[in-house]
């Protein structure tokens, strides 16, 4: 049962020895590790070669993804001005609903508090936990240089502030929710609950559709499938607005109940226009729609994700079509671009180049997560500890469960055995 405290004999000492090996002898695969100044070692990101390369150096990450860290910088800056350093009391999760407490220590990932996943609001909690931690683990393990020690709370809820009013890492937030540090969601690893084995497998499938179906040969309509159960006011208005319109293919689908009009994600990419709607909060499928060489049509967003600040609704760098949240100008804009197919095709190409080929790639995700770790460390007002020490005996007990052990033993066989890993 992995909820028992883990008594350590040499583990806490061995962790330092292993970390020192990589801290003082960097790998030779990174230009930065060679001690070559970034300005003397120019770097060009080539999607076909580097999109899945997780070991980019900090200078390579910055050169490859300019502006990617704007959300991190803004959140950290706001924290500095308003609240100062992050305390350990803020890191400790309370009831633990849809929350984890996570430790990065000497280049390794630990779960120090699992919270109470059975009480989470979401149905695929296990998937979210495993996939999100796997993203972080990959970013750490592939880092060409040591990462700082940090400890942080993580919400895997669709609404992070529903799970905690305090500071947390989370998938989405409203612009006013400064306590949420935006991170890539679990879908960048896998979303098996809806049949996506991995982000890369879906990306390949979508690329195959685009390769066989150039934009001009795609279905010249705006497509949407979904249930009005989530965000009913928003989605029902879309269904009403597009009813019997020749430029729209909008139908409801309820998985397990009414699937007559089901359309796979990659088949959405056979259309010239893909309609994006928020749900409970952000849309988990939005990133996959952005992989298409199609024009994304989205209402004004209420919930931000880690890369949505890169969306541009107008001007020479326009990469999507933005409409009002009540869809009142949707028909007008669709008719405008129907008359100007070259403009629409250019928007689709810019979107794919920006998101599919660069900012939503696995390489970008790993760079972003390492930057989150760095930024959090600079605002951390305490020193994370791997072991608790018994004041009487001096015995050391590991506070958390290593990712490696967690990933092969979660979930517990008996639901009642979920519990806190760390001793009280």
C-alpha cells in the first residue's frame, strides 16, 4: 500500500549523489552545456527536426518560442507586487479535492500529497493525474541542466478556483484569477477517455488528413459537434444561429446516448472552418482543432490557456476568426470570408504554422514547464525538503512517493486506501 510512509536508509543521501552527477557534468548534447555563448551559437527551430525534441537548452527554448512565457512572467510579476514570496502554508493542499501536492527535488519528481481523488468533480481524474505528472516528469528528465527544487500545489480540475482559492498550478483561468499559474493540460500527453492515445498520434493523424486534403479541397463549411449540456447558453445559441445555414454543419452529439452525427477530431480537419466553444471552462479539444490546416472560428474567450495569448483576431498576423459570445456576428463573418477564400486560407496557414508547427509542439510544452519551475523557484519563500527527520531517533522518512513508484501503483486496488503519502 503506497500510502504508508517510506522509511529511507540511504535514499535521501543517494538522491544527492545522483543529482550531483548531472549538476556538475552536464550532457554534451546541449550547446549551452559546452559553455558556448548563445550569441555565438545561433539556433533555428525547424519543426520537422525539433518539434519533439525535449532537451532544448534555455537559450534554444527562448529563441524557438518567443513570447511563449508571457503568461508565466505576468503571473510571477503580479505575485511579486501583490503578495511577495510563496509560503509553505500556501503550498499545502487542504481537503485535496482535485488537488495534488508535488515536489521536484534534485531533478526527481515526487507526489507528497495525493489529496482525495475520489471526491474530485471530474470523471477522468486518474487519467488527468497520470498524464499531467508525466508531462512534468518528461520536462525534468530531458532538461540539459539541473532544475531547482520546488514544491507546489496542482489542480487537475476544469475550474482550478473551485478546488482551491489559493495559489496553484492549473490548466485554465479567467484573466482575473491571478493565483492560477497556467500549465499545459493532460491532453498534451494523452486523452484516452475520448480515444486519443497520445498527443503525437493525434497530431500525425491530423497531418495525414491535411496532406491528403489541401485547404481548397476541404468541405467549405463551419463544423461543430458537441453537447449543449456544457455551457448551455453558449452552445444552444450556436445551434440556433447556425440552423439551416448553408455554410454550417453544426449538430449535437451525446456520447453513449445519441451518436448519430459523431465526427472524429481528425475528421473535423476535413472542413475549411472549425468552430470552437468553451464548456465548463476551457475546451480540451481546442488545441487539437488548432493543429488543423483549417480556420478556427471562436467566440471571445473567457478562459485562458497557456498559449491562448498568442491568438490574433485581426491584422496581418491574424490566425483565427473571432466572433461575439452570442454568435450575433457569426453569419456576417462567415459570408465575408466565403467571398474571400484566399484570406481565409492564409489565416488557416498562419494558425497551423504558429500552433501546430511551433507553440503547441511537445518541445514547446517541455520548455514551458521548465520555465514554470524556474519562475516558481524564484518566488518560493521556503526550502523544499525530501525527508522528515525524527527529532528523537534522527531517522529519516521520505515525505513523498517517487514518480516512478507512483506511476506503477496508482490507483490503489481498494478505493478506501487512497490517502496522503506524507506523514502528518
